[in-house]
């Protein structure tokens, strides 16, 4: 069987990647199909091994976390940079701070590789001139 998927299947896959427990009726409403059509498409995707399994992602306490301290160039607007950072995948909280750095960003991701990707995205953000990142080893509560 062909591993090709159409645009509608791709939409279904993206929705299920974000929330594998989302009801077929909700997916149907979101993409403009009937519930039975979504159910049939998902079954087909599973039968064709395009979707191999449905899984869960553990909460933030089981993720890798980091704090990235960010310097903003003197010609950039710190608030504008902060807003751009909040849109990056993995950035959970942004603080505008005083001292050597202008911004502190809290990053959380499932793995170090994802943290590295987020740090790369931060460094590529217009207005960012320097970063210093520390990985959080242990959280005390």
C-alpha cells in the first residue's frame, strides 16, 4: 500500500500529534468532515502503518528545562524581541530583567536535542546579540 497521504490526512495527523485523545467529532468539526469520515481516515492511516501508535507526553515535571539569558542589541526593542521569543516552540516564560542580560527565557522540551533547537531559534531571533544557557538539573519544591 502507498504511504502517500493527502492534505486532509495531513491535517488529521497534525491534530492527533497535538492531542492524540481528541474526539473524532471534534476533529471533523475542525476540518469540515463528518465524524464517520474522520474515523474511516484514521483507521486507514493506522491500517497503512502511517500512524503506528498513539502515545502520551508526560507533564512539565518530566521534561528537560533550561534558562537562557539573552542580550538584546542596543538598536533593538527589548519588548519586541520578548514577543518574538514567546512565539518560539519550547519557550514557556519570558522575563525582561535588569543586569548584564536583558531577557531570561525558561525553556522546556522533551529532550536535550529539542532544547538545542530552541536555543538555536532564540539565537536566530532578530535583535538577539548574545545568549548564555544553563540546563536545569534539579527542581526543589
